[in-house]
């Protein structure tokens, strides 16, 4: 009993599905385009929005990565990092942002150097630059106390083209004569609270135009993507819709429909083709027969007037004599 119940349920479900499909079959030409549009149009809108978001994220105007300096290695403080998600043909302005405490050692340090070295992942140097900087205490304004922090932005490279999607960067700050001491015995080393490497995209070409107007570019790309998907979807479903509408229009006008002949077996089709070929060969053979004429009959000449000879006309002299004789 337990094994028969699932089979009965499956048979009932199968019968229900068959009845539903048979009931909807007359309306299939109208339902299929509606279902296609109901499924694929929201999907096309979702994909278009995602395409616009991708364009928006790739048109980033700037990027910034934190720097974590290493101290106590016998060299000036340095930091190493990997720069991912770079556009190989995009131009960048690179700079280092430093947040320094306004301590006496930093202010007395004077000029220090900031070094940036860019290399590929295969350890091939692409660019190397050094720039000087100095920490100066901020001035106090009215009703405001002097800040205990010094913010420095040090430009390093201008309109730099990476040529690769990822580069390794090494940043070094401070003085290489840090082993010497100041007048008060303090080390010549720069104290840093936080630091970051910043890249600013330089607009140029078509991408520069898109960078200047990122929102418009994202909306335009989403619209173009949706238009392409709609064109593809329409080219796939429009012939079916037009055919259905033409059939309905023809039925409404009362035009006679061409009845299709029932399918015949292949043997019968081959037999009819052979009969047609034999008939055509007979007709062609009859046409190729040479036209014959009636036998030639020789007509004998008539002998009735053969004995009669033509009389010769008398000469003029004889005629004259005869005329004179008759006169005499």
C-alpha cells in the first residue's frame, strides 16, 4: 500500500500537468511572447544597471593606499606595497600624504627626502624619484590654538603611465644620515603618525571625457547595453509575434487558407517521381522523332503535242514575192 500511494500521486500530478498543458496549448502563440518579455526584460534591465555600475567603478578619479613604515632597520623608514587595479594607459599624478606630530625633533630635522620606486612584479624598475620636504609648524589664528599636527602632501610623479595593471611600490622618508644626532642628542629620524600613497587620474582622450562626467557616462553605457539587449531580444521574438498577428488578421478577413496535403510515405513519393520521369522521357522521345515526307513521284511529260511542230515564219523577201504574185 505504501508503494502504490506515491505512484498514484505521481500519476495524478502527471495527469494534472497534461490537462493544464493541453488547455493552454491553443493560447500558446499569445502566451509565449508575453512570458519571454516578462522573463528577459527584467533580466536585461538588471544587466544594464550592473554594466553602468562597472563603468562607474572603473572611472575612479583617484585612489589611495595606506603606508606602514618600518623603523629600526638601520635605514630610513620605508614601506612596501602592491598597487592593484591600475589602468595601463591611464595617466596618474602620484603623491605621498604625511601626517606628522609637531614635535621638536620633527621641526628641527629640517629638510628630508621622500623616495618613490615603482617596479614590476618581476623586480624590473619602472620609475624612481626623490623629492625634498620640510615640516613647518602651523601658525595660530585668532581664538584658535596652534595645531599639534603637521599635514604634508609631497608630489612625486606627474602624468605617470603605469603600462601594467599592477606595480610594486617602495616609499622611503627621512634622511640617510640619521646616524648623526642633533644638538640635543636626538636622532635625525622623522616621526610619522600616518601616511598614504595617492594617485590622481589625469583626464585625457575619450576616457578623460568619461572621467570628467562619470555619472553621464555610466547612464549612457547602461542605456546602450539595454538597447543592444532589447534589439537582440526583439530580433528573436518579433518574427513569431508578426506571424501570429498575420494569421489572426487573415482569419478575421476570411481569406481561404491553403490546405496542406497529408504526408505520404517515401516509397509512394519515389514511385510517383519515377512515373513522372517515364512520362517526361516518352514525351521527349516523341518530340525527337524526325519528320518524314511523302515519297517522290516522277511525273511523265505529256506526248499529245509532241508531233506538232511550230511553223517557221516566212522571211521578208518571200513575203514580198508572194504579195507581188497575188497582185499580178
